[in-house]
C-alpha cells in the first residue's frame, strides 16, 4: 500500500521509520524464517509462537541428529546466514543447548571440527 506523502515529510529519518511496516530486525527475522528447512519426517516446529526464536524441539533435534545438523548448517551457510541472526533466533544464551548449538555453528563456519 503506497500512500502519497508530502515531500517535506521525507526529510526526517525518524518519520520515515515510523511509516515503515517493519523494522530492519523484523525483516531479518522474516527472511530467516522463509529459508529455514522443515523436516519432512518429524514435522517439528522450528519457529516458536513468538515468531522470533527457535523452538526447544528444533534445538534438541539439531543436537541429537548429527546428519540433520550437518544438512541444516550446510543449508544455512549456502544461504549466507551468519552468527548474529542465528544468535538472535536462539535468544537465551543461558540455556546450555542453545549456546552449544551456536558454538557448533560458529565452528562449522570457521571450518573447525564441531562434533
């Protein structure tokens, strides 16, 4: 929905931001959610109800199924998903499983063994 605006209103960045439908962070989350693979066999839910974090089931599936984790990491790397959006999707870094998954993905991106 494009709405006509007066030229003078576009001069102030804060007013432009108020008119945008989403923030940069929200657009990043939406982009990440669109390229995440779904498992066909288990149909686990990857994105939590808040729409901004990974579910515990997904984190556990990644850590417990090496083949799934390898394929997912390779897919993420191919799509250019970096550590910052991944960390944002994991959110709670006090949770050992979530921190472990982020560390393994970091090692994967650096070409280190992550077993």
